[in-house]
């Protein structure tokens, strides 16, 4: 597999979001390698997007979003869940892509341990909080470089294998009209959400 370069992330956020579909996220935890293919994402941007954490400017909580693309931005939500994002564009622009769902590849047994007993394979990573729990992603991973040391994003040469669906984003109350959710149509690990627009 080929590690994505930093220049991949330092492009327009919507372009990065679509291009992340089908890529492989790898997390090394202890002696284990956990990985999954990205099947669903959402884009967030400081400009005109009131749902973005970066809307309104840089603060302590969102500082990682304003750094150069190629880092993980991990935030805590609802007092119980972590969600992970890939920082995009250049330093000074608050933008990121939320990873909403993965199709597990390596380390499924460890993912099952992290998620708890009784979860089906689909339930392991079919949502942004679920996949963070499965991969052991938390506050300590906020700001990590996607350089392949602890976490990395790879292209294994496999085609996405499905059309890309587009819809509005899930679970937000502002800027709800933006069609910035992208997913692989028909993939079992895509989380439930809004109906899609025509595919691209």
C-alpha cells in the first residue's frame, strides 16, 4: 500500500472528501494493526458552514483544524463519544473531513474487543463514534500526523467498487442544506442517514 502524501490533504476540502472514499485508514495500537476502508465521509469548512467547529474562527478546542492538512482532528461529543476527522487545506484555514464509516480489514478481533461483545461486523465501524471506539481513537490521538507512524492513510490500488452517493450531512442543526456527505452506494457499512442526491 502507498502512504498518501501531505499534498493529498492540502487540496480543496470537498475534493479530498470524495477522494478519501476507498482509501485505507491504518491505526497501530500496541502490537496490533487495525485498518479499514473508508466508505462514508462528511466535509466541514469555516467558510459559510455554521456546522463546522471552525466557523467563527480559531479557538483552543478547534486549533488542530487550522493547521496544515494531514493531521487527525479528534473531538469529544455528547459527553461520551469521540469522532475523528482528517484536517485539510493549508495552515490558517479551518477545514476537515469527518470519517463516518469504515469497512473493517485488519484487526477485526481487536476491534471487537474494543467495541464490546455482541457486536456484528457491520456494527463495529458503521458510524463515526463506533469506528473511533473500535480503533482505539480518543483525545490522545488529536493532532497526530497521518505519516504512518501511529496512524496513516493509504491507497492500496483498489477501485472504490461503487458509485459515490451525495447527500446532506447527518446529525447537525445548522447549514443542513449543504450536500457535503459522500458515501459508497450499496456498501453495508455506510451509516443510516439522509437519502442521496444523484450519484457521481
